[in-house]
């Protein structure tokens, strides 16, 4: 078994086609078919089922795919470290949208100041999308909010964050410290998209209290929701880190819920089989240091 075998297997799994995999890798289709046949013979399992001229990966194939992706990723890292020492190693960092808006810029700035030879590339999306990219090794690691349940990931809470309810100073809730969850019933709300950790936590609280709100805005951008809240478009639940400036400027009032907790942690996630290079360890150390200093 060679790395080339694994690269071909991954291409077939991702394209679902011997011919498309061959085209991607600039190989002939018989070569690709031969490699898959050799792998199936070596392991004594069927990796793909041929159904109506389509390839469907089997359960055995899915188990192999996870290991194959990480073996190839590790091999690529070795090539960069040993064979191309003069070239900067790219660090692929993921962030959920709230983390991207609140803390990631500062973390990357501090890391790059201390590691000028590093090249950091950041990918920001909702928690579920970022989690998937860490699982398939498209990202080295990520910092996210929300529930992460994939058993193939290491999950470490690192930065405490409090979710807060916000409204404009002319809203009836303004001037109060706390609001009961039942008072949110029927209120217009500015919400993140499905798959967002922030939205998931709010929806769990509303469901537990049989409260129904009116979704007025739904979008991927926490900054857009913040702007809409300042513009009086509705209530919103946002990261306390994100709303600090607007609160200090008197543009928003910040409240807590008297009968529910909205605190949470930003979580560091990486694959349990991930090789933690010196650069990755240096960035993780920067995250830990920032958390201890309260960002």
C-alpha cells in the first residue's frame, strides 16, 4: 500500500467515478480501476459497490477514507517540512462566524507577530460546516461555538463567552437588567442561520419554555445582526464580546435572562489523529494565553 494508492482511492470516493478520478489525477481509467482492485484484494473487503453504473462507497470504504485523508495530509506536511524547507507552511485555521467576528483577527495578528514565517489562512462559516472541514482534514484545527459531537474530534473548551440579549435604548425592555424568557413570546428576533451554535442555544431555551418568537432576519453574519439590532429591527442574542463597543457607545442595551443561562465556551477542535506540528502547537498556545488574559 502506497500514498499513491490512498490518493487515488480518495479521488474515487470524492468523485464517485473511476473516470472522473482518472481525469482529476491525469491517469488512465484502467490504472485507477487496477489500484482500487489491488486495495480491495489486499484488505479482503469491497470498497465500492457498482450499482447502475454508479459507484457507492461501502461502510468499509468510509472507514478507510477517514484514515486515508489523514495519512495523505500527514504525508503532505512531511513533504513541506522536509523536502521544501524554504517554503512557508500554510496553517489552515477554521472559525465559526461568531468567533471570526469576535476574536480570530486578534489571535491571528498576535500569532503572526511572533511567527513571521508562518502563513495563516482562515476559513469562516457556521459551526457545522467548519466541523465537517476539520473532520475531513481540510482544516488543521478550528475555534467554534456551539455543540460539537463528532467522536473523531478532540474538543477543548478554551475561551468563556457569555451570550446576551440586546435591544435598542428605545425598546420597552431598555433600562432593565433582566428579562424573563416568557416575555420574549411574540417578539421580532434577528437570528443566525440553522447550524449556528448561537441560534441552537437560543432555540433550546425557547423550546424548553414553550416560547415562540417571530423570526424577522435570518443571516450568516453576526455583524449584520448587530447592525440590524442597532437599527431597531428586533431583539437579538449575540456574543457579549461582539456587543461591547455598541453598548459602550450607548447604541444597544444589554440584558440577561432571569430564568435561563446563556453562557458558553468557544471550543478548540482538531482531529484526534491530527499531527500537531510546531506551528499548530504555537497557535494553540496563543489561544490559551489569550483566554487567560481575557482577550
